[in-house]
């Protein structure tokens, strides 16, 4: 009787919740139909044959003395040990990381400033957005050849006409300045993609936030530091990490501008690897490529860790 009285006297919400809990059963795991695996199979086969299998074969041959064909034998970790003591490879790593860090900074600063301008109350901002996106749809090698002509012919001609000594010489032939041309061209092509992400981040900020800040007396500078930058921090992290990984793989722009020169001053890791494949250092450069792959994996894990929990897309 006591239990009956308590149930009858309980509030309706409690009685309803109790009945719902009594009726609730463990939800059965949804069964995946076989047709989905059938659609997945072609992509899985192509990915395995085109990417996974060649990568596994390459890693296997990195422990040999193979030149890409003919006989070979196992030599253990000799190739890996040699990579760490090879001045040419170490120079390519130093240049690649220096180039990647510098270009990431330039791209993100300029793209963020452009995004702020293109989301403000200016005329023709829609048309300007379309103009700034154009470099993103042009092939990197084409851009490199066009800028190669500008740096090698047009700018030196202007320098001679205006009597500017340092401008009359192509910076592509200067070992100390050639990297600057590569940064300029790479940034020119990469800014549009970064710009679009920043525009998306800025447009996601509610306008009421800025109105409230204005009412409280915050100026434009304070709004930028206290509102805009903290709210787009997730977009900054994504742009920095994605850009850094992309610039580590720089190849076509460098080939079109300097081809790794003068000498080996602007030879990237990717160029060093591809050049070694055709120069009889197949196994040696496969060891280099394996180490580079491990670096890319570490950066990917870092990206996942830094972007985890950031609701930006």
C-alpha cells in the first residue's frame, strides 16, 4: 500500500519520467547494409593501389641499396643514418622549414587584413572578393613561369631605366635573395584560400557583439583585440597548420622560379627527393621521403589536437 500511495501522490512529471524509464530499452545498433561497402570498395581499391601499396614498397626499399631497378640487398638503417649527416639534405630541410614558416606568417597576416577590409562596409566588396580569389584557380607552375619572366626581365629593365642598382639585377640569380621571390609568389597564390576561411570566420561573428562593445565605449582597435581576434582564433590555428603543411611540400613554384638554384640555395625537400629518384639514389631518397612522411604525420596529429573541440566549420 505504501508504494502505491507514493506512486499515486507523486507529481505527474515524476510519474511520466518513471514510466518512460521503465519502457526505455537499450537502442539496437544500426546495421550497415552491405550495399554501402560495395560503393566503398572501388575507392578503397584505388587508394590502396595508388597510394598505400607504393608507400609500403617505398618504405621497404629504403632499407636496401636499390637504385630503382636491378639487383639489391638489405643494408639496414644505413640510408637513414646517412640522411642525418648529409649536408645537402640538411640544407634542404633548413630552407624548407624557413620558407614554410616565413610564408605562413606573410600569408596569414595579409589574408586576415584583407578579410577585415572585405567584410567591412565598403563598396564593391563582392566584386573585390572575386578578384582576390583568382590566383587560387591558376596552376602553380604557370604562375611561377610568369613571375620568373617578371623577376628576370621586367623588373631589371625597370631598375636600369630608373637607375636603381639593386633592382637592375634579377633576385632569382642572387643566392641570398632568391628565397624572397619564392615567398612572394607562394604567398600570392596561397592568400585567396586563406582569405576565404578568414572571411567565413569574420562573417560568423554576430553583429550584436560589436554593437554592445560600441555602446560600452570600445573603439575599433579594442574591438579588434578583444572581440575579433579571440573569436577567429580557431580559424587562425587551422590556416597556420594547413598552410605550414602545404608549404613543406612546395615543389612546382620552386621549379618554375629557380629550379632549386642558384646552386642548391632554394632546393626544397620535395625537390631533393624527386631529383634523387632520377639520379640513382632511389633507396637513399626513399629513406629521406619516409622521414619526411613521419614529420607530416606528426604535424597532422598536432593539427587534430589543436583543432579538437574548436567549432569553426
